[in-house]
């Protein structure tokens, strides 16, 4: 299993994100020994860097054959994509009454890692969109339920963007594929 530390510092969250991103590779390399000493997941190392370690999560993926490829952060959600095809959503931000605690894995979807490259996920108000190979997958932001899948016939050149219930995905041929959210489909 691979390990990913995620931390958000109330004082300086950007520095925490940069430190976490820099530590991702070392966490994967160190995970075989199950030692987090000296990494961003080490409370003492975080404190020396002026960060507060708020939560730690273990992302399920095979660190022997793949790595973390993308981490996308929203105000209360972190989406991690791994090279073996996993898309994992983790609760972040301040816990609301009845909401899962920060660092809780909300849902996981394994996608076929052999059908083409993953682009970074897009996090919208109600959905998470992942451009993968020649298709796009839309998941309910909270439950992870598959909302819809579409095939492009072309590989997306970059990650999707979500705005007002629409998903936009760019192509090198100057095409922009848009798809309405289920609420807009009627």
C-alpha cells in the first residue's frame, strides 16, 4: 500500500501543500519500510517547517508498480489519482456536524490503467470529473456514485474543468467537449 500524507496548515496551507507534494515521492519510496521519519507526515518534521499536521491518510494503491500521479485539492475534498487507475476522494477541510472527519476516504473507483493517460480530476460543486484515455467519467462528489461516462474518440490534452454543472474538456484539435451534469440533462 502507498502512503500519502495530506496536511493543511491554518497559517500557511500553500507551504503545506508544496511540502506534501515534495514528500509524495519519498513517502512512496519509504513505505516499504513503514517509516515516515523525516517526511511531511512526521509530526516533528512538519513542526520544524512551521506546519501543523492535521491529518494523515493511507491511499490504497500498489506502490510497487505505480505511483501517485495527480492530487487535486478543493476546499473540502482531495482527489488522488494513481498510476494503477485508482481515483480516491478524501474528506478535507473543517468537519461539519455529521460529516466525516478530515482524512477519511469517502470513495474509490478503479479505472482501467491501460486505456490511456489520466488527466487531473476536476472538482465541481456536485461532481468530480476525470478525463481518462478517450473518455470522461463523472462521479457524485459526496457518494462516488457514477453519474455518467462519455467516450470522445480522441485523447484529452488536459484535465477537465467543471463550471455551473457543465464539464469542459480540451483537445489538441481545438475542440472543446462539453457535457451537462445529470441535473441539466432533463
